[in-house]
C-alpha cells in the first residue's frame, strides 16, 4: 500500500463527523481500530507485531532484535485534534518500510515500528504516558489509578479493552534493544514554510509543565447573594488567565488555559469551584520555573482577594530535551546528500521522542505544516510533503540500519 | 402528614449522594418521583390533581374552580441546588391545606396548589418556563425546540416522560379561574435574620436577564502556536468576567458567570470556542440595560483585541416585577393580626410568582434563611421557621379563600 492509501484508510477512524476533528482516545473503540489498522499493515509487510508491557505496539523487521533502529509515533489525539499529529509518523513508518522492501533493502540492524499509547494525555492527563512508563518516568501504581473525566482509571480502561495493566512499568529489556529512535512528525508551528523547506530536523524540546489549579469557593444564588458575601472562584480564575498570558509574554514563554470546569455549572448560580489546567512551556527550565512561579503567585493573590481557596498540583513536567547531536548531524548529512536541505528547529511540543531521549539517542523529522495550526481540525499537510517525509524517513532508516 | 413528615419523604428525591445537593431536573426520573410525591399527598388530602397543557400540576380543593386562590412553587433545582428552593413552597402548601382541613375550614373560593415545571431553567435554559408558557411569555414552538446540554429538546423530554408537548401554549382558561397566587419561598439572601423576623413578604423582583456569550477562536497547539498567531477565546472571556463584576459593582447591580464551556477542552490546546452565560440583575430596567451594555461592550473590545468573534444572544429577560400592593397589604395585615410582623423585602431572584404577576394579583412569603446561602447544598432553613411558614400560609389562604 502507498502512503496515500494507508492514509485514506486511517482517516475515518475516531473522526468526529460534526467538527471534522479527531477524538481518538486511548483504550477506546477508536483506539482499538487504530491498533488493528497498524497491526494489519505491519503484518502485511511481514513484520511481527508485539505489545510491550505498557500497551505500546512494536512491529519488528529483522531477526536480530538488538541494536535496533526504532521509528514511529502515536495515533491518539487531543479532543478535536488534527489528523496528522502522531498519525503521520505511524503511517510514514509503515510506508517507509514498504519503500525499502520494494527496493530490496534488508536491514542489518532490526528496524522496529513503534505505536505509543496516550501520547497526548487527553484521556489520562499525563502526556507521553506510554513512553514515560517504559522509561520509568511514571510510577506504574500512579499510572494505573490515573482517571479521566469519566472517572474510569487507566487500569479499568486497559482491562475493558482486553489489555493487561498488571505488567505496567519500566522496560529496560526493550530499551536495551534499541540503538536509536527517529520520530517523524507534522510540524507544529510554521517555521519551515518561510524557509521554503519541506523537511526539518529537531534541535530540542522546550521544558513543559502542566498544572491543575483548583479554585474553591461557595455556591450561591446569582440573584440574591451580595458581592461582598460571595466567594466566587470564577473571578480569580479569570485573573489567572490574564496573568498567565502577561507573564508568559514578558518571559518569552507560552502559557495556556484550554480546559476549565466550573461546578456546579448553573447559569444562575455562583460557582462552588473552578478547576482549570495551565500548560506552560519556556526555552529553558529556569525561565519555565520563573513563569510558573509568577502565575501561581498571581493566582494565589486573586484567590485570597475573593476568599477563595487555591490548590495547585503539578500533573506533569518534562525537562528540557536536547536531541542527540551525533544522530542529528548524521541525519542532516544523509538528507543533504540526497539533495534535501533540512533546517534544524526547536519546538515547544512534547513527544515520545523527548521521553526516550533520556535513555537512547533520539531524533525527529518534521514535515512542513503550511498554516502552522495544530491540535485543531484545521491542521494540515500537503500530500506531496507527506510523501517527501516518507522518502526522507526511508533514507534515514536505510542509513542507520545498514 | 405533618410538614416534617412530608419533608422527610421528599428529601432523598434527586439528591446527589456525593455533594448532598439536588439535581432534580425537569422531565427526568427524579422529576417524575417529585410529581408522584405531590400527587400522592394532594390526593390523600382529597384534592383533585390535574396537569395543565404546559406540564404544570394543579391540585384543586373545592368545587367552584373559579376565583380560586392559588399557592405552590416548583420542585426542580439548579445543579447541586439546595433542598428548600421551590420545594419548601410545595410542601408548605400541602401542609397548610392539611392544617386548614384539620381545623374544619372549608374554602368558599377554591384553593389550588400549583407545581410549576422548569422554574430554574437548569435543563432547558429558560427559567420559569412552565409559568411563562402559561401566560404566553414564551412561544410554544420555541419552547418545544429548547435543548439542554444533552441535546434533548423539551418536546422529546416531555414525550419520553409520558407527557404531551403538542398542547403547550397560553392557558387563558386556567388563568381566568385564578383570583390570586401566593408563593411561599425560602429567603435567598439574608435580610430577615438581622431583623429577627421569621417571615417576610415580597415587595418586587429585580429585572433579570440571561445572555449567552459565544467567543469564537481557533484551536491550536499550546506548545507551538506563538501568542501573536493565536485567536484564543479564553482571554476575552476572562476579561469579560472581570469587567462584569466591575461594571455591576459600580452600578449597584449583580452580574455572574457561573457556567462556561471551553471547546475542545484539551489541557494542551488553545480553545476553539468559549461559551459562557451571564446572569445580570439590577434594581430597575434602566440600570440593568446600562450594566449589560457596558459588559457587552467590554467583551466586544476584548474579543476584537484577540481576533476572536463574539456573538451575544439573550436567552431570557424578565422585567421589573412589582407585586400587587393591595394583596400585599392584606397579607401583612392578616399576619400582623396573628402577631407576626412580616417585613417587606425586594429580591433579585426570579420566581413563577413574578411571571404570573403580569396577569393576576400575586404575592410572596419568604421563610428566614439563617445563612442567606441559596442555590447551594449549604442552603438551609430551621424546621421551626418552616413550620411558622406553613402557619402563615394557612392564615393567608384562610383569609383569601373565606
């Protein structure tokens, strides 16, 4: 199957017919369909597909199974996410192996295609959960009890999907077999287009944290409670949203509140609580800490001014990632030799490659995003650019697995 | 049955075991249980219970059925509402009839107990929907197609509950039979306690509007989209929350955002839209208009500054209500003669009595709320005060129906 055919078959899985965006969440029926699509096509290529202890899938090409070159990405999405984020790397991995097989290449080192689970953290709130479990960055007991908005825990969701949550945990055996991981991903942001470049190579990933802010007030009647008698958590929340933007802008960081839940949620009542999630990223760990501290402090001041309690809990934190320079130089060299000038770019987005970078040499290839929009149904990439991505990935795998 | 026994039986219906608050929404199973409770006890008193064309229930005492004295309230709640709001008026009406029957009183004019539907607008977003339909203040076709957060329309919900939505509409025949409506309600706010009074009488209801603010932006990746490239609707929403408080405080009005929905709701994404509901009330129609205009203008400015669209739609508007002065003076006179000094109070809360006031003489009795908290699981009233309320209502009904 060509890349375009693979892509066409994947497209409807988990897509919301109303918005056109994806709601492909871990351990749901849509997730099972995505795994089946991956398994079917990997097996059609003669690869052997095995789940690891953390629910990630691995499709092996080659017998050795040591010193392997891994590639792949994820299929899960944010709510109403775009079709390319993650999925492009998985489909490109399958298409690149097909391309290499068609030209008669046989890898000296094994090539293995990875399908990571819960990369977005959209269901269980910890991004890159599959790779974090694998490297030991998340405690398995903590992971098992992570619950999404529906109250279902990861352990329950895995069990319901026919997977076994009991063996979750660090997988040094599997990590020990991997010599490198190269993740292809649609560009998020718009740096390649102005450079007239189709493919980019990642420099590193900004440190990134997610914090939950719980503002606790007291429900009351919107028509009778005097302002002086209210403890309305919506007001300090609003102040915090504005403070986060201001602080981040002043520090060259990014800060976003994209999820907020006001309880009890009546249009004619003062809220009893407002829970909201801060996503904050910055070029370095120190600047991220500074930005978070300033936002936290503004939130605490606003909460106190309204007699509202504030609890802030860190849901995830990923330190600055610098990808392996030797691997990166080798990749840019291979691409340059094939006539592709691939600029080196930083990014604020987290990826499984960033998690694995703590343990093995990793690199990332970016495919041009013409609008820069991501995590949105409007996310797009041109087919010709995606096909160029497949060729670039095939070149890299051929070089590394030779 | 005594008031306390009636109350005990009603208490568990629609109560959330987790929060202790009520989620008794129209045309749900909890609503059906509430109707059954009302019907059972009214029939035990020998009253004849009939639904009207709009889904309200009426329990008749007396044969004449013209020039009738109506009392009653509602059983539906806001999300996590208190137990007294509405329910106290219904239980007190039943208990007052019991008290009058026990003393051998027989009404010359009919007495009729009303159970209004969807007073809070918690499900279908238009408060006092049952009384508004009855007086013609809401178009029946509009009402039938009102949908809650679950997408179910009023027509569908009524049909599912075994009621007929086809006959919704103005009910001049029924209104023509009513000489007066007296609604007993738990006090919302805390004016009686400092006056050492147990029972109050309503002066009027502040005009009250509910508006939906739709901020439309563009979903994007929280880790890669530059601030300059974003159209994040959360920011103008936050500005509007703060502006609403400021404007209302400066104008002696009340303004509240208690319900907000951010889509798609991912913690690592910029929102595509933020929908939020403004509840605004003021002592007069002009001051309410001024407050709303200023809030709308602040929202529009903030939206424009972020390249975000703004659509504001009025979901409900209730003009200033002045209750009938003759009826009010008669009630305070009856209570004073019985040794109860009942202060006259204004209120910001809407009630079915406020809707019916446009067509027939109406009045309200308030029962002391020791904390002033309402629309909250913390709402309370002392049993002795509730019993005093029943006695006061019985005195008033006896006087009016004699």
